C-alpha cells in the first residue's frame, strides 16, 4: 500500500463523516466543512500523539509499569496516522507533495547533523 492509497481511504472516511455531521451529500458543503475544521484536526492530531506517548509510557519516569501491549501501541500509531493523513487532505497535499517534502527534510536533517546542528 502506498501513500496515495492511504490518502484516498482517509478522504473517503472524512467525507463520510462530514456527510453524517452535516446531514448532506452536497460535496461543496462537505469540502468546505473539511477545510473549516483544520484547526480541530491539528488539535486532534496533537491529542493522538499524546495517546501514543501514553501507550508507550516513554515519559513516565515515575512509573514502574512498562508500556502497554504492542497491539495497543500500534492502534494509537494508526490514530496518529489517520489524523496526519486527514490534515494532509485538508491541505490538499498530493502524494508527490508529501514525498517531496519528506525527502527534502530528510536530506536537510542529515546536513544539519553533519554541520553540528
Ligand atoms: Mg487514540
């Protein structure tokens, strides 16, 4: 499965959700609503990252409990990915935009490390 497939699946779900919330099949309204809730999607993304951190318990230096199950951690990771893909769709990012931005940043990160960033 490729990024384009994931973006398409997420767009389909987001439009299904919008049609339920708005109680309409009007695509213009659905697309506008999706753009209008970008701030909420970014907050949801942040919340899902927190849930992933909670599942790993990576920051809980005060706790002697280990991480939750691998299945639970993967489930939270999937929640993060869902929200990230939803944000990408709201920003109208195409698969090639995501790949280009990722490769550019990846290269920049290596350069920063080489330069003592
Ligand atoms: Mg979650």
